[in-house]
C-alpha cells in the first residue's frame, strides 16, 4: 500500500516553496508501446492522473497536474468548461463553489444563481458568468476537505488554470523529464454549453492545434459522457476519442439510450464506429455483490470492448476505504487507506488498458509490480 505524502505544519506549508513541501520519489518510468494510438490494447497499461494528483493537491490546479507527472502518470486529465468570454478552463464542473473561494468574494455575491444543467437544478456560481480575468481573481480549494484534510493546507494558493496553461505545463515537464506525457481533456456538459453559445469543441481543437497536438495520436485522448459531441469530434479530428460510461443512467444528449445498453457487445461495436476508447465506471468491470459490497469475477466488458477494437480505461481508483469495494477495505474508518494495491491489481488482472487514479503513485507502483510479475 502506498504511503501518502504527509504535510508539515500548516504555517510551513503556506510559506515554503512547493518543491520543499512536496518531495516525491522518482519512478523508473517504463516505456510505452502503442501509446494512445489506434485500436487494440496497450502492452503497458496507462496511468491517468485523475484531475491531476487530486489525492494530494486541490484538483485541476497546475500544482496537481505537475505532481501527477512527477509521480509517474502517463496522462493528466483536465476537465474543460468555458468562461463568459469563451476561454476554456480546467474545472470538474461549471459550478465552482465547491472548488474555489468564490463564495468569499463579496463582489461576486450577486452572481449566485440557479440553473438547469443537464436536466438538474444547480445553485451556485458558474464559470460562464465570469470573464477569464474575473475567474483569475479566485483561488482553488480542496473539494473533499473532510476526506482529505491535508489538502486544505493548499487552499487559497492556486489559480484556476486555462487549458492552454495546462498544455504549456505538460510541454515544459516533457522537456524537463524527457518523457512523453499524454493529455486527456474531457468536455463537460457540451450540450449545455452549446445551448448558451459557448461550444467547447472548437476552442479545444484550436488550442490543441496551437500547441502542435492536433495530430499527436500518441499524446491526446478526448473524453465525453455524451455521444453527440464525440460523433461531431470524429468528423473534426483524427485524435483518439473516449466514450465515458457511468454505472447508471445514460448520456444526457441521448435520452432514449442507457449506459447499460452501451456496454453490451452491440453497444460497444456502436461506440467503436466513432471512438477509440471506452471509459467505464469501475463497477462495470468488477461488479459488486449487492448483498456484501464485494467484487467477484470481472464482467465481460473488457473482452467485449477489445473484440470491438476499443481500449478500456476505468474510473476512478481512490485510496480511501469509502471508495472501494468491501473486500479491499482495511478497518472501518471510511477516510483511511484501504488495500489500493490489491484493488488496482484486480483491475489490471481484468485486462484494462488504463486506470484513472487520484493517487497516481499508487497506480504506477501497482502497474509496475504487475508487469514485473509477468516478465
């Protein structure tokens, strides 16, 4: 089990430079074969830093992405939403009260509102109501302070980054490390953003083009939970696309379609007509027993996806007990670490090509151990 990076005293954490308070161990990063290109599956399963290294830093900050790279992640994942002036920024949601200090800014109090996002009423502050310059006055905070209290030491330190700033960081880290580092942007609520005149796809592709990534199939995977925008992107770019699939419900832009139907053999073949990857909720690959909450045998999803020519990356592997099946938990504290190494290994044994992890170092260690056992 991976030991977490521990913070020092809060005062030191707020005054000492980041590199001093966040030492990381260098990983013997393994070469990747067929890195993100075409169909088939990876010889080396890929580790995706979920929102960066969100177990250690507030999510979707440059510090989180940088640490994910230092911890050996093969890809980093920026979720993309738009500002009022059409700039893509990295946030998990367009509603930002849970991940920024916007509620503490009296100048923005009047912008608190309720909107219908994907058929659901949401109250708060929304990126599309702020210009980039206004958004840059806010600071990020930990989304799960009760689960990850150590991360609150970083509250107020980091800006909301633009997509361009994330790509600039990745390229800088590539030069520093000599590694190929992938980028896995996810378009959030694309139908909603289309409806208010702030389409995500065109500015995303323009930004990738600006950084020379518009044809780098070994470095980019574009994700969405919706179907229509992936079909649109399939006509606009040759970059690999990933259809995300949750454990319940269905894509908001296809109300007659369920995610359950999308992971049947015929559903996966349909996905393969426009996408290269499928990204299922981990419970679809290792289903939990309704009575015990424990995982059993893998479902047929991975094999069926591979037969359809799709790679499979599961989300989301987290170290804390509360996010795990009961057979991987250690003790009764929901916020304590479970046996994440065993859980990660179980998904690798199930044949997945990639893992989204909040703690990329744990995923890299499990992946490398798993490869060593097979060499």
